[in-house]
C-alpha cells in the first residue's frame, strides 16, 4: 500500500456507481507536502492483488483542535462515466437509443439490454477500462432519447429496466475491465454463520421484501395515430394479471411510432408494422406539472391542520376528537356541459400543492372538497385556547373542550401529473378505444407485452434485503464479492438458497471487517418502483416515464390549434363551528359527550348567591384542573340547588341534587327562632341530550316577612 500510515482506510464498492478507497492520514502540520495531487492516476494493491486502479478524486485537509489530517478519496474508473457526457458523433447534446432499419426510414421500437449498454459504453472514449457484458438473458427494453446526460446516468437508466444487473471492475489483466452481468450469470457463494478458517464474527440482517415483487406489470404506450389522434395501448404481464393489485407497477411511455394493421398504401397486412408517427401541431410544446401533498389521515394535526391553522402549533396538548377526518368531494356546481373532464368527487387523496389543472385534462382527477374533523384540548388548557374550543366532552374518559374545524380546498387523486398545454391537444391520456360495434382490440398502437414481461421477471429475484458483516481471514480478505450471489449456511434452512445479489461491499482495510448489502439496488429503492421516478425516457424528442394509477380510459382527442390555458388552481377556505365562543353564565348546565355522542357527564358553571344585596359567594364550588366548571352527578331529570343557613342566617352549605330539599325561609324576628333555614331552587331540567335552563346568572335569597316568600320550593 502507501508509505504513509493512515488512521482510517476503507474500501467501498457499489454497483452502477463509483467505488472508492478513503484514506485519512494524520500529519503534524497542514503545510506538509502531500504525495498526491487531485486527478493523479493511482493503482492500489493489497497482499499483491490490485483492488483499485483509478485516480485521486478528492483531497480534503482537516484541522480540529490539535488534530490535523488529510482525507484522500481514490475512485475507480466509473468516475469517468459519472463525469463524462454522452454526445453522439455530431457532437449534439442529445443521445438516442432508437434504432432504424437498413434503409434508415423506419424505426425499430425495441432494443436489447446488451445493445443499449454497448451503445452507451462505446461513447466512453475517456474511460480507462475495457468492458465485458455477461448478459445471459438478453431481453428487450423500450428505447429513449436523453439530453445532456452523463454516461453513468444512462447506464443507471438502463438498469431501471433490469434491476438484476450488477457492475464491478476486474483488475486481473493488463488493463481494468468493467464487468456488467445479470443475475443468472452471477457466481454463487456460501458464507458460514459459524466461525471458520476464513470467516468469523458473523452478523446478519435479513428482511423479506415481498413488496418488491409486483403481481403485475403494465405499460401504457401513447402515440399519435394515422388520423392525427393521440392513441394509447395497454400491455401487461402476466396476461391475466390485475394492475390494480397492491404493489403492481404501471408505466406510461410516449413514442413517435405505432403499429398499424395497414400498409402505407392503405392495404391490410397480416402482421402489424411499426409506422413513423406524425404529430399534428407544434413539435415543441410546453407541459404543465401539477403536484399534490398527501392528506395523511393518521397524522392530521401535524400534516394538515397546523398547516391551515398555524396557531395550533402553539397549543401543545391538542388531540383528535374524531379518529378519522371526514373528507367529502363536492358535486360540480355548474352545468353538466361545463363540467371539467377530470372532475371526480372521489379524488380526495392529495391536496393540490402547485400547478394548475386544465378543465379538459383527464389526469389528474380532482374535485372541490371539504375536510372536517373535531379536535380537542384538555380541560386545563389556558383560557385563550379554550375560547377556540367551545364544546365540552370527554376524550378517553378525561374532560376536554372540542371544536370542529373544516377546510374547503381542491384535492386530486395522485401526487404528480403533467400534461401539454399547447400544440397537440388539451388534456391527457387519450385512447383509440373501439367505437360501438368495432373489435375491442385497438386498430393502432404499440404493444409492449414482452417488455412488461421483462420488467416483471427482472423483479422476481428480489425477495430479501439486508446485510452481512464479518471479519475476513486469509483468502477471504481479497475475494471479489461484487458480482456474486450469497447464501448462508448453518442457520435458517431457508437462508441456504436465498441467493441474494450483492449490491455494495464495504471493507475496512485495516481490521479486515467486510460488510455486504444485498437486495434492491440503492439507486432503485421501493419508493422509485412504487412511484416510478421520472427517467429521461421514451419520445424521440423528449418524454417521461411516469407512474399511473390504473389504465387510461377510452377517450379520443383531436388537435386543437388554439388550446385553452389551465384554469383550476388551489383556493382554500378555513372555518370552525362558530367565529366567536358562546358566552357562559352562572348556574349554566352543560352536558359532556364522548366522541360517539353518548352522554358521559354534566357540569355547572358556578353562579352568584346574594342575601340582602350582599354576595355570599359563587356556588357550587369544587372546580379543578384549571376549569371554573364544576362536575355534577345529574345527567338527566331536574337539577336543584339546595342552600342552607343556621339560625343566625349564616350560610352553612350549598349542594346540588336531583330532588328539591326542605324549604324554611329566613324570618324577620327580634329573637333567634332556634331553627335552621333552608332554600331549594330549580336550576335546569335535562331531557335526553337537551338542557332546559330555569335559573341563570345569579340568585337572590328571599327573606320571609319582607318578600311574602311562600312555603314550598322556590
């Protein structure tokens, strides 16, 4: 290796990406002469075997306290692929994978994986390595044009169609060689879980990933037919598969040719032939991108309500009173003739975030919607927040205040959509669906059933994700692990035949600790397969490869020379139950209800008691937890307040009851009567879930003899 003694030395290999050795060298001063310059070519060996031949890609000098060091990164030849652009022979910044017939007049609408890889690698004239393709199952893919893409990016795009491929460099010859191999050509190896002469201290993580195995793959190929209309053709595999099943994948691709059952002279042909399509209108058109934010019904407070009511972020203890929001798509309020083509009251999964929706577009589906949900705060919340939550209830048995909040906004059925806004047509996803009485099979289109089969089969070999770490001894230290399929011996019997494809290798060259990761490629995670991240794909000019939810509807569009502009943008209206909180009065009785509307308790607001104009206090007492309301036992029937005085007319107690108490009013007399005085006042009557209030605000205690107070309940 190097004469310098590194404090850290790691070798990281990754399929379809640059591999690197990272070395950290402690130095006395940052001014010391470094034996390397950036972009110097290097060859690094271990135990006499070359493990990297490439260049110095970066040099970093670090200074921290008394610590000084150089951090040097040595990269393999993939560095050139990542940093060199693909330019054709005419030095144009557009690289085409489309093939033509010998006459040059007709397009070949498919290309093999090996041909696509060779076409890209043959442009890598600065790549200091040869290449060898070990593709045992050379299937077809849909070609595309790319504009200003690097060679490495194009290779990764090809791998999207066959994720079973892996890359690594072979340094055994006089010149480095890039090996690109598919799964069937990988060399299988087995690693023991128990310590051996070459492996010890094995750590294993295995995760079955059935979600990476699609039950169905469908491709919707869209083009311009002979009559100038945009047409779509749906291909899928398996042929009886259902692309609406969970984890299915549906591609959309746009092409400039179509298969026709008729020759150029109009005569029928036995086998459909690919025909060059002609676009009606402008060849250069603009696209509107529409994006949406998912309405997460499991985290509405953080993801939705706080966005529309920012003051909720300051409340702190706020909870959902209703477990799920009520999201309702509003019927179109205009005439059926003016109804937008994509208006669908069930399209409520995403809130329109950016862009404008065209009234003639079928994608995305959208509607005006209302989102409602009751939220709650605890009874002990500060008064300024209780003013916004005017209703009383219980949440999980604890008293609370709740309020219903609502937002009117535009929602849609997907997180992303795009459509042309000038030139060809107004809208998206047309089809040459059969007219009434015609054959159900479209007369023109691009069948890609074999490509769908290629993608489906390429994703059946990714059932496990995980990693393996171990200390390598002897020949295991320099073994080539990239381009291998690994199984595990001595553990779970199922692991003995998993044959997981290794995607990355990380070696600590000082401790000989090796970590292998396997499963789905890092550049091709589950999110990209489910949402099908856009790729430079498919049209000879420019196009996209996008995910769709289901197959297109049978609809036709014609050329519109004066397309309309998009008109639907986001408009939001927020509201609560009432704009101002309801007033509260003394002796007011209110019911507590749970989230289902069942009565769980009752409360009374303390009211003022007066005797001869003097305030005796506010009763009943006992409010706690920061609330001025007092819990009472009555949830049905009459509610009475019984007031008690001693013979000196001093207040001795106040209680709440469902029955009237004894009434013996205070009498005007010169001598003590030797008896106590009692009053009973009817406050309210609870029937079902309705409260009829009879006393509100305050109560004046009447005195017998001066007020002609009658015997009996007050």
